[in-house]
C-alpha cells in the first residue's frame, strides 16, 4: 500500500515526467511555471489515470492549472468513480 498523500504522488509523477526535483514543486505551483505544455499535460493525465485508477474526462482536464487543481480533480473523480462515500481525511494516505 502506498502511504504517500495524493499531493505527494502527483508531485512525484510531475517531477518524473518533467525531469525535475520533486522539492522544486509545491502544491500551489502553476503548470505553466513548470513549463508543462499541452502535450506534457496529456502525458501527465495518462500517468495520473494509471497511478490513481481513474478516468479523467477530456472536458475536465482543461481545468488543471495548478498541482492543487490536479489533486482536487483526482480526489473528486476517485471518490465518484470508486463509489467511496467516506469523508475520513485519514484516507488521503491512500487516495481520497
């Protein structure tokens, strides 16, 4: 089981895909500031979908402007797609 938070996992994915140190990426970092273009975003979305077992609809991916936006969307979709109704914040360790 992965005990990292959703944000930590998103940051690790971005760091790996973009070839930067995860310590250089904060939750409020804008994707433009990280030099993430539309093609990079497509690759990141595919990686997010694989890592978190969610499907990110095309109409939703355009709202991802920051790391926090990605985390919020992933949590929302995971909860919706997995039917998880728990509001226990300790579950953030796994995904929600």
